[in-house]
């Protein structure tokens, strides 16, 4: 990955936030803002093809990548995992080998296996670019980048911001991507939620705190969905109990600073992580995150095309 003198980022693959430098992150944010505020228009030098291969359910990531691809002028090759040769036993590697062989330039992939992308990017034969749309409980780089864009638009910096990540941290690829980059960009990170859904490995990025003790001090409250599909066993909660103990209730909303913002990668479990009528409250930036997702993914895809040029 590189960044040119005029600020344009070039990417070969986007699989993990760890691969991006601070300058590249800021370059992508500024490029996404250029698209959002119509300061630039897409300019393709040739015809490019993209395919979105989602082996897990998705609305926001899948459709905002598709919207970004179409806004940029890419040709989108349809792929339905349920109607593909995966059902005949074809491996992911062979599916992507096929996509590469027929001329697909970019494959956006979501898969249940962590680090599924490693053998794809290590392949000498596969030439298509891999964009990680989420790997199990691993990482979600495009979601992290749109989150960073949303925070940057609000505060103009990351340095010294107090950011609390709340909820199902162990199973959240969004949390893992965000904690790494936000720490590196100078934010102070705090974690809260059920202690059984927290791992000591996260101590290198921040501190585990009480939600009610910290709620009035944070600049950003990042709520996480309870990912029941990734819980093999362990502590469970009723919706009402979780909301009362760890969710954003009206009382906690009122205790937040006037200039603090609320974020959530969605889908939102209304009445669990957040009271239903707070999803669109004045402090909420949940809809803004979805809007920014299209423009950030345009910036990501453009950076990949720059790399191909």
C-alpha cells in the first residue's frame, strides 16, 4: 500500500486494518469526503469488474459495496452463494480462482472462517484483488474505516478522544478492527459489557470499565450487537435484562455529554443494545454511518483501482 504526493492511496488487497498506515487511513477518509461532498467525480481508465461473494447474511456491507461499485462505474457480476458450485463441494479458493480466471478485478468477500483470505492473497495464480467484508470474528476493515470517517467528521481528530466500545466485544470483528486503529490514532479506549464477553488480550488497547461510571465522560459510545450466532455456550441474558444492565437506556442517554455521539455497526437489536427510539435520537450517528459507508467504500475501491493502474 502506498500514498502519492497528491494524497491518493493505492491498495493491492484490503484484508486487515493492520495493513494500513495512519496516513493511508486519513487519505481514505479525505477521499471519501471528496466523494460525499461531490468535490470529485469517478474517472475509470478502463472497464473494471467486481463481484460480491457473501457467505454470511448481510444488508449494509453487501448493498453499500454494490452501491459504491455502481457509483464508481464498475460492472457488478452477480453471485449467489446458494446457487453456486459451493453447494457441490467447491472450495472458496476454487471459487475465487474461477472469478480471477474469468476476469473479475475485485472480489469483496464475507466468510465464516477467520483469515479465509490468507491463501487467496498468497496465491501465485489468483490475480483478483481481495477485499475482506468480514471474516468470522476476525476483522471488518471497511466498517472500521467508515466508523473512523464518522468520528473524524464529528471531531476533526482522534487524538485524546474518549471512546467506549460496549457489548459483545469478544465476538465482534468490528470491535477488533476499531480498537487497533483508534488506539494507534491517539484515542483513549474503554471497554464495557458482560465481563464473560471480554478477553484480557484487549487490555493492550484500553481498559475495562463500568458503563454507568464512564457514560458521562465519553465522546463516542460505540455499541455492538449481541452476536448470538457466535455463542457456542456461556452466559446468556434476556433482552430486558441485557438492556437494563448493558444497554443504552434513556437514563444513560441523558447522562451522556451534550456533544457526545452514539454509534452502532448494525443491524441493531432495538430494545437490547439501545432503546428503540434512541436509534434516531439527536446524538445518534447510526444512519450517518450507513451513509458514510457508501462513500468510504468508493474510496477503498478507487484505491484498489489505483493499485491496479
